[in-house]
C-alpha cells in the first residue's frame, strides 16, 4: 500500500448507514495505518441539516464502534478534524454551487489542489443526478486535478436500467474515472483466489473440465433482512448477492491467467468469463433456479418472524430471500462443468465459501468410505474462519486397505501478525491511488445483468414458478439438493468452522 496524492473524499449520502458503519471507519483505519496524505479531508454531503461538530461527534462514535483496528481516543479526535459537512438538496443541481464553494475553501485551508473522489452512497435514484449536477459546476473537470467517482451497488435494477444509468453517467465521467464498488472484491480471501491459482504450479494443471466435476459457491447468512425491508423487497437475493458479489467471485475462480497483473488485463479476463456464461433459457428457469423465502420458525428456542412479517415487506411478497442456481460457462476450460451458486438469509450459519469438487478416481481400488468415494474437494473459505481446506483420502490405520477422508487446513488466523484490512479500507485506498483492478468494469456489470435478466423475467412472467418456503434457520428448500448433478451428491453443508462440516453442526 502506498500513500496517495493529496485529495478530498466527498461523500454523498453522508448521514446514511453505510457512511457510518463502513466508510468513515475504513478511512480512519487507513489513517491509522499511515496511508492518508497530509492535507486529506472528507466533505460529507447530505440533506440533513447538521453542523460540522454534530457530524464529527456522530462519526467519532461510529469509528469507536466499527473501526477494524483498535480505536484510540486522541487519534480519532485528530482524525475528526479532517471531517467537514455540508447540507444541500442533492436532487437540486443549483445546490452543487455550494459544494464547489466549500471544496475551494477547504482546498485552500488544507493545501489540496482539486483532486477529488466523489462517493455515491445515496439511494440509486440519485446516481444519474449527482454526476450531471457535478458537471454543471465543472466539478468533473480534470484540468485542475483528478476526479474519480465511486458508485455503490445496485448498479441498475436490471439490464435496461443498468444501460440507462451508464448513459446518464457517461457524458460526464469516463470509464477510467468510474469505480463501481463490489465490496466482495475487497476481501483478502477473494483476492487470494487469484493468488492461489496463479502463484502455485500445482493447482492450475487440474483447474479445468478434465479434473473438476463441479464448482459450488455458497454464501449463507444467518441474519434476516434486518431493517432493510423497503430495499430488499424490491431486490431479492438474485439481485442483491448473485448479480454482483457471487458472479464476481465466479469470475476469479473461472478466469484465465491474465497477461500481466494490471487492471485492464485482469478485468479483461473476468469480462471474458461473463461473456461465456450460458444464459439460462426461460423454459429452464423452473428447473435450474430454485427460489425460496424464509417462514416463521424457532431458532435456539427463540421465535423468529417469517419474511412476509418483516417491516416494509409486502404481506404477499414473492421476493426471494434464497436462491440456488445451476449454470455453465461455455468455454474451452469449463465446457460441461456445472457451476452452482447458493445464497440466502436466515440460514443456519454465516459462511461464504467456494468448493472445487474434483472428479473421483476412475476405478475404486480400495474400500472407500462414503465421503472419500466422491473425490477430493478444495474448499476456499471466504468468511468466517478464512482459509483453505483440502479434503483427500488416507488409509485408515489398521488391517486392510480402507480409505477415509481427512482434512488439510490452512487458517488465515494462523498468520497472527498479519493485519487484514477491511474490504472498504482496501477498496477506498485503491481508488485513492487510482487502481481500479478490484472494481467492477462497466462491460462486466452489463454481462452479469444479461445473465441474470432472463431469470428475473421468467419469474415475473410466469407466476406458476414456485417460491418455496423454508423455515428460518434451515438450509433453504430441500429441492435445491436436486440441482446437484451426480448420484448421491449434494451441496456441502458448511459450518462456521472451516473443517468441521456437516449438516447439523451449526443448527
Ligand atoms: C450486501 C448485501 O451487498 O452484502 C447484503 O446487500 C449482504 O444483503 C451483504 O448481507 C453481505 O456482505 P458480507 O460482507 O457481510 O458477506
């Protein structure tokens, strides 16, 4: 990590939850690590009429609660002096004159010369308005310093709206200036997928259709939708998790080695994977995509509401809180290998991992245990208990030649002295230094929508496609097990603990 040039971070939506929980704590962590330039400052912009002092007090509290490393009172106080606030009507273009004036004043005070990052942490309805309004006051003009814009998901609601949004932003900011944030790409363990694949000689030769039976990605959450009913009911698991985070992860697992380690080369490879995704035809959606919704239940003796009873959720809602799908990547490396993605709220455990399931040996020489019969698995654990697990067969000690599966584990926590930056910390820093490698590129986002769109359309057009209920605290609809090809094969049912797997372990 290096220290960026002097600049300002302008956060639109500064009174929102994301600013409080993620953005300000992440920037404070950068400060603590020594990765902020001398005159750096933040200008929070939002509708709420609060003073600089009130903003600082709120943000100080949130740093204490959410910062990654230890928060030191004096240190936070010093940092908070770089926080400023401006109340405007963000939907009114004229009000951006105030933003300009404030930035010019702060630039002089802090010795910054027109380098700005604009962070859009607002409702998506403003994603078109803000760039246009900034441009109306020449705040996109790079003659006096660079200008970058970070856009939070959702980047569009479907393919058409994503394209429309692109057209709204493009006249004012070019692709090099746009940073579409996908916080999954900021996770150390997600980046490590690339490093594990391309820094080791042993994985790559096996990483293809000849040796891999299938690839499985699970992102389970034990929480429900919390207070986000209004947003979630219009989104659902497919838009919220699959279109972005889980397809990006698929991209890293499936990509070819880039020609070099730079943003263009890496993002070209991810784009190629997305272009090779085989669209799921409308008539196959019923069979290849299972959607579910959690229903009221008891978890560890406590009663838990069903999705339709949550705040701001329609009582007849068909929005999916769970989705599992089977799909293919039609290219030379992956032809014929099924990929499975599964994600849901109110599942038994919070765990995200990818499983590379290798083909079994061609001929069983030994007496194999049930598990070892199915072949080796490489489990890449994204969170929690971050690490890598390899499952392979070993001789059970004693007479005969019986085979049992054993685990070889690596836990990130064993690297006790390594500081693991939070995802937002890493990504914001990357934008500060102008590195877009871990940001989603426009063409890839569009391809991801092209893949997801027919599924959304099929659900919309055909109400007979079921939304399966599943009791909160269970692994989703049982029918999702049928997606997995192969006799007796099912999903891996992971626990919070990397190698302590098994269907009942976290219930
Ligand atoms: C967000 C989704 O993008 O990712 C949330 O909107 C989800 O619904 C979250 O809970 C999961 O992120 P993480 O980092 O907690 O796995």
